[in-house]
């Protein structure tokens, strides 16, 4: 492997930890709860047609700092102007009787604004030491039964390949590339969540994701009869090279040929350009706007051109994550932090926002 490629992969791994954290949710000690009544939105959720292509965006209710309804509506207004009809974000547990309170308000606002939801269900921090089957089952069943008929698509675990791969510089194409102990823990969560979802909302569809060429993870998942899923999810960043022409370790087989072999439709769940080192500032967390726009354009166009098999495309993400210990700057819309507070306000659309907006408009006529 060339040195330049190894450097890119190592950078990707560093940033990937933050990406996974973007989908993390808080877990509190008190998990015995009595759900409050579901907020019934008007109009009721718009269920997608099977043939519809999903134009989507990744975000979080905390995208502009600590959640409040006003900040969330600002995000939704910007997403509506973008033209997307799907929003992907992670479930967040909250304490005691508040378990569903925030999510009720978050989801009601999404539905009232005409968005469909891809909900990500993750194992809690410290998953290596948990009974992951039990946690997967309880989380999936409680959420899916509570929102039965309202959330059409659930993702089980975000990038389980990245959580279990032995070497961050391997292609991840072989099943032996994954730590068997860690994979067993993730497998148990996937099995439990798969069962819980089918019991809680049999009509809901499920998606399992991987990154770039790490199809060995999908081989492991697909070989398990106890893990039921309907879509393959692909997180594809520019360091992976153009998706349509990427080849595996043998230098001959296209990665997309391997992905098609599972016999399931695919959704591109994350796409963007990776941050690169700015020689002037020495910062390695900023995404070049021109590269970001061209990456999104090329991948979105490819996805729609292959819509007989690729059923959706999601950009990561709407706003920068400026509030964690390791901030990420993948946002396609600018924001400005207000002093030292955990709060920010939108500024102006980046080039990638207007580019993506134009693509959606072009194919939504």
C-alpha cells in the first residue's frame, strides 16, 4: 500500500471516531421508564413509496448546540430549502420518564415539516462489556413499537466494521480482517435489534452499514440467519476513490460488483470529502469547499444514475459539529459559535449546499 494512501486511511480513522460519536446517544442509569404519550403530528408522517429515491441529510437535534425546539426548527427550515425529504440521526436515550419526551418533540417537528426518518440505533458507550444482545433487543423493540408505523427505516449500528476491524489500514474485504471477540459483541447487538424491530414494527425496514471496501463485515453479517436486514448502507468518502470505479484487493473486481452480490438494494448513508491538512494553519479538521462540492456532485450523480439498485443518497452533514472534544467540519451550511457557549447560529450556505440543492431539484421534477 502506498504511503500516501496509508496516511489518508489513518487520518480517516482519526476523524471516523468523531463521526461515530456524532451518532452516539446518552445512556443513563435509570432505564426503567413509562413512556409518555406519542406526540401525534398533524399531518401524520408521510410514508415513502417503495420506488421513491431518498434524498437525505445527516444531522442531529444538537446540531446548533444544546437542543431546543427553536434551534431544531431553524435546522429543518434550512433542510427544507435544500430540498431533502429524509433526515438520518441517532436515537438518544434520556433519563427516566424523559426517555421519549425529547424525541417526541424532535420527531413531531420532522413529520410536521414533511420529512421521513432513518433512525440509527447504536449500542451504548462501553458496549464491549455489555450484554449487547439484550440491549439491542430492548432498545429496538421499545423504540419501534412505540413509534410503530411512523419510522419507516431503522439502521442497526453505525459502521460496525470500523468498531471491529483489526487493522485500520486493511481493506476490510476479508472476514478475517475483524476481531472475533469484538465482532461477536456487535453481532449479538445486531441479532437482538433485528428481533426487536420485527416484533415492534414488522413493517419497518432495516439497514446495515459499512465503509468503503470493508465488505468482509457484510459477509459476516449476511452469513448470520438471525440478522435480518433489507438494505446495505454505504458510508463513502473521497479517500475511498470514486465509487463506480473502485476495485478490490485483486485489482479486478469492482467494489460495487461485490456490493450487488448480496442481492439487496443499497443506500449511500454518508458522503463527503475528508478534512485535509491546511499548510498555513496546520489544521486538519477543515474540509475544502471545492473538494466537498465535487465529491458530493460526483457521488450523488452516480447514485441517481444507478437508482435501479441504489435507493438513496445522504450527505454527512448539515452543520459542523463544533461542540465535541474533537470537532468535525463536514457541514455543508456554515455556522458560527456564539462566544464560549454551547450554541451557534447559521451563517451562509457553503458551495456544497447549493450544489446538492441543484442536484435534488434537477432530479425531483
